[in-house]
């Protein structure tokens, strides 16, 4: 659990996780553009999420594509969903 909490502590990783949590597959180039971060920084963040077991990846030509790990236990998926929902709600309140 500690590794998962450490992985979602960073705001860039939470933002990337929110994107891939939609059930689709997203390439690093899309994540970089949407989050306005460099390729090396995005790759480091995604490595942390992958090592925590939250996302899986696959190579597609020169890009790596990420998606939600379908084997995440339901309890962990619920925690992640709750964190992402709470963060989104806070952002809307502050706007």
C-alpha cells in the first residue's frame, strides 16, 4: 500500500493516472502534451506508476502506450478512483 500511496502523492502522476483511468490506452506523447511535461519527466513518472502496479505498458513503434492495469484489486482501484474524484471536485470548487 505504501508504494501505491507514494506513487499517487505527486500531482503530475495523479494527473497522468486520471487520464489513463478512463479505460483507454494513451501514448507518452499524448500525456506529455496534455500535462505539458518533457518526455524524460513523463517517462519517469509513468515508471513509478508502473512499478506500483497501477498501469501497464506496451511498446508501439517508437512510443510506449499506457493503460490502467486490469489486474488491480477492486479495493485498490476504489481507492485510486476516490482520490481522483476528490481531486477533481476540489479543482472544480477552486475554479
